[in-house]
């Protein structure tokens, strides 16, 4: 799980929840890592990217989201931050949590018409050395600093941080196409391996968070079990259209049933 960023506190930009817009269109039989509304006042505006062959992409404006951490619905004295900064061509992002331990995950790379192209992903846990993942596009491989075997670099591959912003850009570019039941398949590089994940779009929901009531789009994905007969872990995202479809609620449910929740509290300038 993520931890509070080590950089100096950012200037507060907005803390009121985004206004509720009309929900995105849904398919007839139908009833994220979230429902359109204007972005917070002083936050940078979304930047439309060149359309991909299948869907346009709209990148979230640069901003910082802060979260309250809960374990099994019990609030902990911890702060988490999701940071995103870009100039339309390059990006830097991080997800950080500061509690009894510190976990900082970072991602940087390029913004292209087809989506994000990470160049480097890093993960640092408390006093341990950072582990890094390198996307070597000239060689077509993903390499790991911990001497794990390299793997093929597939088109569209993300990392554990960039995936939030890739999904947000897809939802923001054509929300009407992401009706309940739509699947978003992605390859994601972690510190030790690459895994496949499929986000499934759910219903629109209004959620109560420390930062207020927020209209969202719900997405979920299940992890394959570690072995036959084992339980799967599950990831859930409530993405807020009013915050450029960035996640205002992130939940991880471990096979043991333990839940970790990051719940949005405020939005800051990057």
C-alpha cells in the first residue's frame, strides 16, 4: 500500500467535493481505479491528448489528491498522497503513504497519442533500498533492478502508479463508451513481475468521503489466486469525473479479508 510523499506540503487548492453532473450513459441492460463535474477552482485544467485509433484520451490536470487511510474500516494516523504533474509531453507521478512504515511508489515517462509510456517505476519501503523497473523501449523489454528475469515490453503496458492516470484519461476522453460492464484490460509492471489485469466498469455511485460527497464511477478488478483453491485479492476504484476521473477511493481486499482503504480528503496544487 502507498504512503505520504516526502516532499514539502503543497499549497491547498480545493477541498470542497466536485458538483454532480449527469451520469455517463449506460447500456440498456445495465443499471474506475470515477462522474463528470468541473475540476476544483485553482487546479490545472485537463489537457486533451491526440485521439487514439479507438478512443480519445483526456489527461487529468496536474494536481495532488490526499487521502485518509483505513484498515478494516478503522482510521489510522496516516496520510497518503497521489501526485500527478505533466506538461503534455512528459509526466511524473507518485503514490505515497506515511504511517508506521513509509511506502513511496514513483513513475515517470512520456505522454503519447496512444497513452502513457512509462520509462521508470520505483518502489521504496521504509529503510529498504529502492527497487526499480525500467521500460527499455529500444530493446523491447522490461528489466528489474532486483535481478528478476526481463520480460517482453508489450504495447500499452503501465506500472502500479501510471495505471491510475491511464484509466482516468480513457474515462475522461469518452465517458459515454464506458457503460456498466465494460472491460478495460491492461498489463501492469510491478517491482518483481508483470501481471495482467482487467478493470470492469460498474455503476455510478455517490460516495461519502472525508472531503465530502462525491459522484463517482465504480471500477473493480480481481487478482488471480496464488494457488489452486486459494482466495483472490480484489482491487476497487471509485473515480470522480469532477476530479478528471482520478480515484477518490481506492480499496484493496486481501485474500485474508483484510481491507485497506484510501479515502479522498482534499485536493492540492501540484
